[in-house]
């Protein structure tokens, strides 16, 4: 478990990248990590899109001010019609499952030496309009990907290593 905790603690939200392209093998590894993510009843109610062409990157960047100059992105969306639904209250788990997938992508990126950050601040309707392939999905996250620029620009934010004590967050019953 030490390796995972080390990965989880070292990963940070990278907001500046070098111009070095992300290799196809690393994109493939991120997508394998996404497919390996657990989902409710293994239904995998999610989709991902790799955005890399200059024209597609420009369309995506028009939908958020948080593209950070990246040249490669992964967008993760949830498909409600394919998800497990809890029978007691009708809770659909598509967004939870897609968030688990997104977390795998985020952690795997760091493990591969890439930087990224979870971007949730974007115009989802405009993104779906710019990319008709995304229509019908609940768009959960955009991940700008690249090699981190040198610190401080590409390093962790000042608050990154500030964490609340477990006793503030957890109640043992």
C-alpha cells in the first residue's frame, strides 16, 4: 500500500506544461487504466474522448478557460442509460462510475510522469455542441495532459500539501 499512498500524496494539479508531445503509448496506458476502473455491477457506463488534433484542441479550449495550454486532453463522460440504479431510492450511479474512471486517469497520468488536473469548470453544453460525439453524456471532467513545466509554474499549488486531519473528516462508529 505504500506505493499507492506515495502516488496519491505526490500527485498534484499541474497547470503548466512543456511543449513535449504525449506519446501514444502513454495515452493507451491511460485508457487501459480507465477500462480497469471498477464500476457498479461492472456496467462501465462511461465514455472517454482523446482530444489531440490542433483543430479539436482549439474547439475544446473555447469551452473552458482552464486548458492551461495543453495539446492533449481526455474528456470523461457518464452514460446514465447504461448505469446501475439503486432500487431503494432510484439513485443512478453513472456519475459515480465516471468519476472513478476519471480518478484512475488522473492517478495513472502521474504514475506515467505526466501532469494533469481535473477540470470541472467548463461549458458542458458548448462542449457537447462542439463535439457531437459527446452529446447525450453527462460530461464529468476534462484532463489537460502533458509533461509538467518546471516549478513553480508546473509544480503544485501552495495549498496542495495542506490536508485536514483524519479526525476532522472521519467518524468511527
